């Protein structure tokens, strides 16, 4: 059994290490092209619908986690960027980025990736439009820029601007890989143990009697305090899926954890009134449950 665990660990760690080296290079290159000021300029154009689409698209293209998204969101508000577009960016950024998409395609295939991206992107655009039309902008508190809650995690706008885009991307790749290395060890260890030692029947018990209408909302709620990095949850999710846990339950856990973590809740409370903060929580929970049920029905 130990030999099998070690074998699975080496395979999974090797796959993840190779992927993250490539992904982190892409992350660094994108960060050199998308400075905070540049994002504000791109976002401040067109109608509310156009701005929300642009905001969600920026979230799709930029490699930010929830914690680095909040300070950038504050910068957008301080520069009077369109509210709807900024909110669409807030929803899309931690759940849609190049790293997530590459990993999703690698582990779950093109079909699942297209479904996931389409639902999350559509939700981000619609949520931004609705919040702006309903006048939720008035619930923004007087803003003072807080420190990011994940300082040193390797996400956000940390690129060395004195280097060329390629050299900056290589430097970022090395730096991010060093910082993510302990997480890769943990992910590979957990994934190999689950795949080798945990019985399929036990994993399937976690799906609450195969009732997606119970397991999916529960997973969405449980994901919030876990503060899951989307990139590290995806390979573990594949192992759980192979063991029999419903795909929708896994996706709901991922969206709940990556889209709405405890650190993000604390930061949201510092910039939004309770009504808007609660609306954001309800929105993330709703999309997590919705996409989870859809995936359980399709898979």
C-alpha cells in the first residue's frame, strides 16, 4: 500500500509541478501587461452591460485570488470605475483565470471546462449588471486601502516592472513555484492517500445519500471556511470524482471556498455595508449550488 501511495504521489506531484511552472510563467507575463492603472482604463468604457462584460473578461484573464482582488477592487472604486464592471471583476477573478482554466482542461476535459467557464462568466456579468441597476453602489463605505490578506502568496500585482515581460515572467515563475511548493506537497499527499487508501464506498457516503439537493448546498457552505485555492482543489477534486463523489458536489465546494473565503468576508465587511456584503454572500452561494446541481445532473 505504501508503495502504491508513493507511486501515486510521484505521478501527481510531477504533473502538478510541470503544470504550475508553465502556469506561473503565464501568470507573470499577464501581470506585466495588466497593471492596476491599465485595468482601470480598460474597464471605464461603454454601457453598463459592456462594462460588466469587460469586468468579467478581465477577471477571466488576470491571475488574482480573492485576497488580491479586494485591494484592486478598492483601487477601481477610488478611481470612480463603473460599479457594475468592478463587481463583475470581483465575482469572476478568483473563479476564472488562466491557471484554473488550464488545470480544469487538464483534469476534467474541455466539456466540463466550457460548462464551468460559461456559467461562472455569465453569472459574473449578470450579477454586476443587476447590482448596478439596483443601486447597490450606495452601500460602499468610505474606502481606505487595506493590506492584502494573503501577503506573500504570489498572487496579485507583484511583478518586477524593471524587467522585460519575459524575464519578469520567468522570475515570477520561480518565485511563485517556491511559494506554492508546500501546497503542491500537501495536494499530492492528500490526493495519493485518497486514491490509494480511502475506499470508494466511504467517499460516496460523503455525497449525503447521492442526493445532490442536500450534498451540493452543504458542500458550498463547507467550502467557505476552508479558503480553498481553486488551483490546488482541482486535482484533489478529480481524485474524489474518480472515487465516486458527485462532480457537482466537488464544484460547489470549489466555488464556495474559492469565491467566498473567511478572509475575503472580513475584507468585504470593511468596504461594503451589510446589505451589499450579504448580497454578495448570497450570490456566491447561489451560483455554487446552481453550478453544482447542473454538474451532478450532467455527470
